[in-house]
C-alpha cells in the first residue's frame, strides 16, 4: 500500500509518499480502507520535531480518517467488515491507503455524513466537546466566545455550543470567515483584527463578558481573555504557539479559571464520540471541508493548515 512516511524531522518536504507493507490487525484491532484523512496542526508540530512526544522514525503521520472496515482481528465484536467508520487515533498512522486502529479508537459513521466529513471529526469535534463540556462544564444559558472560530475546531465548537443552548460569539479574520462562523451556530461574529472587538462582544452580551472563552491562540490572546471574562469565567486553552506573560492577579478579583486540556483522555474518549455520533445522526453537527487534496500532496496540506484564515478542515484523499 501507499503511505506518507517521515524519515527525518523537518519541514513539509520530509513528507514522502512510499510503498509500505500492509499491516495485519491483531487482537482488538481493525484494518480500515481509508477514504479520507483529516489533517491537524498538531501533526505539523510532530513532523517538525518540536513536539514533546516524538514518534520513532520512520513513521506515518495522522490520527483521523474515515473509511470502511477491511479486516478485523481477534476479539473484535462491535464492528464488522464493510462498516462505515471514522477514527480518532490510529496505530499505524492515517496518512495512508489503509490504517490499523484499535476498536476503542473508532466510531460508526452515519450514512448522512460523507467520508470527507468523517475525516474532520476526530480531533476537531472531540476537542470542541472536551473543551466545552468536560473542561469548561458549559451550561445552557451561558455565553461562550470562540476566539478564532473559523477553523475545524472553532466551527465544531460553535455548532456544539449553539445546540446546547449557549449564547455563541465567534471571531475570525475575514468577511468570509465571519459569514461561515455565523452560518455554523454563532449568534454574532466579530473581526479580531478590529480595535475594540471585545467591547463590541460585551455590548452584544448585554454589557457582560462571556462566561467561557475557547482560546485557539493563547500566546496572543490570553491576557486579553482574562480582561474580557465575566465573573467566575473560564478560559480553555486549546492552542498556543509560544509563551505569554500575564498578571495572575487578573484571575483573583473575579474568580477566573485558566484551563488547559488534552484530547487524549481515554476515560472521556468513548463518551465524547458517542455524543458526536448522536449529533451527526440528528444533523446538529455538520463538518465543513475547506480543501481536498490528494494524499501525495501532504506537504502542501501541512503548509495550508498552518495559514491563518482557513475556513473548515483540510482533508487528504488516498
């Protein structure tokens, strides 16, 4: 089979399409025929060598894909050959024509959801659910600001929050991004390049700051977030590309909480993706695809996913 391989850490050019041996599923494992692959920013950090947990070289990147069950290993009982599924973690890497997965890291894909949309679920929708409902403990009637809402995680968060009865605000950097944010559940969208946009959000929220902020770029926005939050507000850090200096006293007078999060907590994964399946089946969740590229253009996908202003998710097609 063909797969993208990384033999040395570095820039996008280290992503090479090669022929590799087709993996064989062991106990509790399945082999998927991959129809679409989700590309996530974290995969660029791993590829570059700056990520704390480095895989052994050579390796195939990727955790998210959607496709059909090709073969099942011993003791697999929930899934059958031919089932439509999506993954949120792989054993062999998802940037390939076939992917080896453990049965605990896949979920059924409803018939009303395309394979391309299925590939956009694992990290983005799992992250958005974990941030909103597990870390921030969001409740109906609260308000949430999705700070950088036009990407895969941001649009997922807008859809989740709207469906749960929250007042949803989102920010983006272009008219097209603002339109997409509002089309995916935000009650209002604001240009985060515009001076005073946080005050505009306060005005739209009846003079009150948001109860929750989901932060995609904490190294730029965290100090502003702390100044914007309502009493007992929570900011969940989903993304950060460097350090930032803040004044801890900003958290004290209003009982604010700064929450980190990981989308790899095995205890929550199964429950989170049961909720995702239900949302997909009901039509509440609708992944937005920004761009489809051939598997051979993985390097281009890595360049594109790190550019600001992307609306939705980039997927690779084997």
